[in-house]
């Protein structure tokens, strides 16, 4: 059983962007809300028509139903990104049916408020169809003004009661604005999700540029010196063989030193402190929209141990950004007796959870250092755990006693 008292406290890092999973839920909610506005408008129209005393009730109900169905079909085509031609045909047909239903009710008696909700549905489809983004508010206001003006004109001619005019002025913009605002809200969420993905890619690209710049700084001087030494050796190969041989030996030594430095950079000897890698992981995860829990402090370890544990954190962060769709990740450090363990857990892992080449190479390096790397998939939770032994501190040698010279 692990000693929880030895576990380091975690610092919550809450991201600002919307996670991908929440965007999928918002998409389903928006679709149900927008398409469900049609049945809702038809239900409201049926309630008003049920209280109507007109003799042409079947014709009015049929016109209202057909108009709502055509408008709902147009909204469905808009949701799936279909072309405007079919939507315009449906919109004009719905408008004609709506006006025909109003005319039938006007011929039989007073016009009721049953046409307000279908009118709002028609206004929403018209705003989406005939206006561009950024001008749809003006289109909604125009549709509301036209509907209210027609209702006021009908009231002046004696075909409509004044309360129905008020109902029209309220229901038409309410239904239309509800539909358009839902679609606008989903579009904004899509743009935020795209920005989140771009921020994650930029964070990874920044890390790659840092590594490339470091490699360039290390190898640039070596390669320049090797080129100059090689030119001198070629120039004096016949005139001064000893000088040429000396330059060749210098080239060999420079190449050997460059190889050591390159291995140091690639292996992570340079700037691979555990605390730095944890901070870098927290920034990348936050940019990717992942709620990350990381230690607020890292233990002080020797250079080799910190390097391997830092590489574990880096590899785990790269894998979960590249291969998973996480919403939360947890990085923890536990020191027990003579071992230190770093664990990275994230959700949103794919069904297949085998380790790749990076984990295989990392496990081999941990084995060489006397540790181990474990990874497991439990549902959609992917866990990577690396354990290394703490280096045994060398015992301090007792100071050698100084012999005092005794003078006789």
C-alpha cells in the first residue's frame, strides 16, 4: 500500500477552451433544439386553432401543418449544409401555404394567433437563407416588422383583434431569434474548438523549434570547425603531410565531441529537468483544452533520474495529445523508500492501447537504470507509470587526522 502522505500536492490548471466532447454534446443539443422548434410551433398553432370557431378548421390546420413541415425541412437542409436552391423552393412553398391558411381563416371569421409561431419559424428560415452572417439580426427585425405590420393592417380592416397583434409581435421574434441564436452559439463554439486545436499545435511546434534551435546551436560550431580543419588537411596533404595528419586527428576529435553533444541533446541531457518538463506539459495540456492536475513542486533528484522521469512526462504528454481525445489528465509524483514514481493518467484514450516505439525505447532505458515503465488501459483511461530507484548517497569519508609535529 502506498503512503499517500508522501504524495505531492497537485495544482489544478483549468483550461479556457471547450473540450471536443462537450462540443459534440452541444451539436446534438443544438440539432434537437432547432429541429424541435418545428413540432413546438405546430403544437402552439394547434392550441390556438383548437379554440377557433371558424368553419374552415380542417383547411387551416392542413395549411399550418404543411407550412411548418416545409420550414422544418429547410432548417434540416441548412444544418446539413445543403445548397440554397431546394431551401428557397421550400421557403416559398411554406410562405404561400401560410398566407393561404391566413386567407382561409380571414374568409371564415377573425384571424387568430395560430399563425404567429409558424410565422416565426418562417422568419428564422428566411434570415438564415436570405442574409449573411452578421446581418441576420437586421433580417430578424425586418421579418418581425413585416409580420407585425401585416397584423396591424388586418386589425385595421377588422380581420384581427388587437390582442392578436400583440401576440404576433411577441411570438414571431421569440421563435425566430431562438432558432438563429442556437445556430450562432454552435458556430461560435466550433470556432473556439478550432482555435483550441491550433493553440495545441502551436505549443507542440514551439517545443520542436526550441529543440531544433538547441541542436543547431550545439552542432553548428562543431560542423563549421570540422569543415575548416578538413580544408586545411586537404590543402596541405602533399606539401606538409605531418600538418595534414594533425588536422585530420583534430577533425576526428571534433567529430567525436559533436557526436557526444548530439547524443546528449537527443537523449535529453540538456535542459530536461523534471520540474521544467512538468511545467511544459501543463502549458501544452492547457493549450489543448485538457484539465490538467500537476504537482506544484518536484523533488530534487540527481541529473540522470530527473532526465528519465522528465522524458516519461514528455512522452506521455505527446502521446495523449496526438493519439487521444482527453478532457482531463493527472500527473503525480510519489516517493516511497528508495524509489520515486511518476504517473500520468488521462481519459479519452482509444480502444487500442498498445505502447509505441517511443514507450518501448523509454522502457528499455528505464530497465538499464534499474527501473521500470508500465502502461495500461482501463476503459478510456490510459495510465503510464515510471519507477526509478533513488541513487544511494555516497558515505562521507571521515577527515583524516592531522599529525601534529612535536618539537623536541
